[in-house]
């Protein structure tokens, strides 16, 4: 059984509470046997058992750019209601042929905003 990679978001650091969450683009290698045309992609984050963040191609927040590339869209500061904490979840892709896989688990860290 292969191990699922862990992606720490935002890449290289942390998110400040109440700040804009910038878009993050992902691209599969041209040689990968993956075609995102017609796929459904979703990412959910949890605090314990409570879902605190839910984006996807079906509910908004994830855009498929082409057959190999997708973007987790920007969240404006006014719409960022994530409180301080470390949230866990995953990103799942279901291809148009019904094959479903989880390329990575997600850890999203939000730190306290002192300046309001």
C-alpha cells in the first residue's frame, strides 16, 4: 500500500487568521496517466470531526484549468472565517471514468491575527 503524501498549506508557512488565502495551482506531469477533463475535485478540512472548510469543483473553490492542471481558488479576507488552529483533511479527485484517488492529505495551519 502506498503512503499518501502530506501537503502543508499554505506551502512554506502558515495562514494568518482573517487574511486573504491565496490561490494554489497544482499540475500533474505530462507523462502522468491522468486526465482531469470532467473530473470532480474536492478538498475538506476538519477541526476534530467538525468540517470547517469545504471547496470543490461541484461547490466552488476549485477550478480545473486543463487536463493536467487545477487551482484551489483564492478566498478573499472577508470570506475567510477560519479561526486559529491546525486543521486536517485531504484532497480527492474522481476522474470522469469513475476512478477515485487521494493524492495528498492536507494540514492547514492558521495563526492568530493580532492586528485588526
